[in-house]
């Protein structure tokens, strides 16, 4: 499974196909972790400024209470990642 940072208007399936119940959110976390090629035992902490879409998706699924807030948080992250850094 590969999760990439997108743009506004592109809704990731882990948000779109999720009823946002605790059970569904945990199920999507399991899917992301199970189908990812990364070694999750060696994954550092992440925060908003890290461009790590898989880890950020898991954080959103675990910590955000509503689908609408999750989508806005995801878009905000993508906006930050797609903004060129100042020199």
C-alpha cells in the first residue's frame, strides 16, 4: 500500500471509504500497516512538518474525531508539503 500526499479535491480512500467509527478507524490503521513495505518497528515519531504520508494518515486515523476534521487536517498537511520551501 502506498499513501501519497495529494491535493485538495482528491480524497484518500482511507477517509472516503471510512464511516469514522472507532472500529473502522482501527481497521484502516491495520490495513495501512499490513500492506506497507516499511519496517514499523523502526519508524520514528512524526509531526505535521514531516512529509511522511503513511505515518501522518495513521496519526489522523488514531487522533482525529470526525471525518470532516480528518479531511481538513489531511489537506492542510498536503498544502504544507506541496509548498516550496523558502531559501
